[in-house]
C-alpha cells in the first residue's frame, strides 16, 4: 500500500528491515525541509513571528501524539531522543529513587537491550532483584505465567508490547489490570508496537510508554515518553539547563518549569519533533487498523511460503506482528543477509540487540524480516525464491 | 590462487573447520576476538611451548569467511615459532591490505587474496589474526 509516497522505494531495493527503522514518506521529508527553509528559529524563546510558528508546530505535535496514543492530556507527552532515552529517563528518573533492596523488577528474556540494561544497573545500585516471566511454548508472555513470578515485593513490570525478535503481541491491558490491583507499575516499550498497532494508553492504563519516531515513518533522533500525569510529577529530570527552569539563584534555589517542559532541557530536536507530527498525520490517514490487518496478512503469506522450504528454520511461526525470524540450516545469518543484499534485499542478521533471547530461542543469531504496510506479496515472492535454493546461497554468500 | 579453488578452500574450511572445540587447561591461553560492526565472536585457545605455538583451538559463532580464515590460520600456525608466526601474520595482513607480500608463505591463506575487493568482509578474514596478535602480546609480556 502507498508505495508511491516513499522516495526510497524508487530505488531497486526490497526493504524488509522495518524493525530497525522505517522508510520516510515525502510529506515528512517536506515538512522538515519546510522548517529549515522557512522558519528555522528556536522554540519557546523568540518574540518574533517565525519563532512563534516554531512553538505552534512543536506543540501541535504534542497534541497529535496525545491523540495518537489516547493519552488524557498533552502534558503527559515528553519528547526525548528515542525509546532508549525514554526508558533510561523512566528508570533513572523515577524508579531509581523508588526501588529498595529486595524489591523486584519483572522483565522477560526477549526484551531489547534498552529495556534490560537500565534495569540491570538500577538493580545493581539499589539491591533490587530482576526476575523474568517464564515464556510459553511459543515464547509468548501469558498472564498466567506472569502470576507465577509476581510477589508482594514486585514493584514494576517492564516489557515490550511487541518484541523485536519473537514478535508476539503481549496482553498489556490484562497485565496492567493485574499489576495495578497489586500496586505494581507497568512500563511498556512501544518501539515495535506503536508504529504497527493501534495504541490507547487510557484503555490499557499503562503507567509509562516509550517509543521512537523513526520506526513509524518519522525522523531519527526523536522519541516519546508517555507518563501518567500524576506520576510525571515524581520523575526527576536527568538533564538540567536552558528551557526547563523558572529560575536559579543558588544550589538550593533552583525552580523548575512545569511538566513536561522540565524534561526537555536545551534546544530540542525541533525539525524532528515537527517531522514526527507529520508522520502521525500520515499514519492516521493510512489508518492504523488497516496497517495491522495488512501486515498480519502479509506475514501469513510469508510464513506459508517459508514453512515449505525444508532448510529454513522459523523461530516464531505463531506471532501476530510483522516480524519473522529464521535461520538457514547450517549457515550463519550474516552470510545469508550478505547473499540477499546482492539482490537488493535488506534484512537484519544477528541478535537484534536482544541478547538474552538466545536463552529462550536456543540460537544467538538469526535473520529477521520485519514488514511494514508498504511491503508487498511480490517482494516476498522474490525473497522466498532466493531462499529456496540452498546451493545457490552457499555459492554466493561470500 | 584460482578463484574456484579459493571458493572451495573457504567453503571446506567453513563447513569442516579444524580444531573447533573448547580446550580447558591452564596450559592454554584463551583470547576472545570480535568485530564491533558485525556479530562474529570467536574464542581462541592457544598453547605455547617456549617460543613455539604448539596448539590452537577455537570456538564461537562467525560467518563463513571468519570461520574459514580461523581454520586456515590454525593449520598454518601450529608448530611455528613465534617469529615465524609473526611473519605469516604480517604477510596475511599485507595481502588483505593490497601491499606486497610473500605468497610462498601463505598456503591456503591465499584463498583470501581477493578479500580486499570487498572492504566490508576484510575484517572477517582478519578477525582470527586480531585475536592471535593479542595472545602473542599477552604471552610475550608475561
């Protein structure tokens, strides 16, 4: 769908690495160029027309994000540099002051590095304990399995709504309901879900949500932290400086601005934020429900073809997202990616930044195809055709 | 080396590498070698005997080029003195960097003589050499 909107697709490539980053539509590129060409001033501090326009556009994105994820108020939206930045801000700015020795942090072994490493560090600093939800036969998270690890010491559950290798869609609403009945916080890594399925934080009731613009047709270097308004007051800003203070006279006399401005010190990524706003408008036009339905069909089409190839081992046959991880029997994933690259096919090989996942999948590395709404059945046909012939792969992989 | 033969050498050493097993024992020195921009990850286990390399094993996950290059390196370095080993290693690097080298020394190592044409695979071919140089340095500084 909508292939003509993407300048990158004029090239002779088949782009199947949308889990890493998505392509950008012309309207997003134009919107950012427009800022640089026509009103390239700073935000929140100019008393002149073009700076005022910057404020309007910048804050308009906050409104767009609010509606896009179903937040209750725009003050719940903080602009960050990406999911990693958002998760680090929550862990270091909120949980590090709250966790005590013996408290439990619940994760899964299929999380991305940015939803593991900040927790590892805070656990080391506070004496909190990391626990993992046991996964079912498909390596999915179930509420029943979560119940097995929650104890009165559990303070927070942090997990991706969609994981970037297994690609399962987690039952976030049920998990959050169960957690909140026990006063447990829920943090959601939405990097792989917000671009692909409809998100509604008021419905799921999660406490924190992190995601990136660049995986949802927006620019790199911008992300969002959503936090419930009442919790936001208790997040300690990690960066102090311009734009986020009311006044500072002495070490004990620093007055910060209200949320969310106090979390956005320094000149923000203005063009990026404006680009994110345009990306959201674009995705709304395409339709999030349409996007997820389309990707689900496309995934089934790919799986159906891959299962018939005897030398392909699919690691996540059942998942509902557009992510398919597999290996070619006896070959190293990077060699296969290198071979596909010779035919203009872009896939990711490796551990995909989810290095604990090897404990559950039994393999450290794999080839990952991650789909988006502009991918087509004919692109999948080309991929499958190249994967069918193992002798050809062996002959051309180096 | 003829291109077809080179391909066969690489494929054979990838599919059936020599000494691909972990070795325990205090007489083996273990070094890890990896590249920052790819997922190759190899442990080398080296046994020195005075100024000689007596044995090398390896274990890890790596691409066809890295694995084959490690296997070929092991075959060529076992039994060499440290001085001879360094000469081999220098010649291998020179070949990969398109500099002058002594092709009579490299044996199966010549299978990688065209690697300079694929600059993104050069680091695969030289990965085990990075590891062995680290081990030699550690051994000599003991």
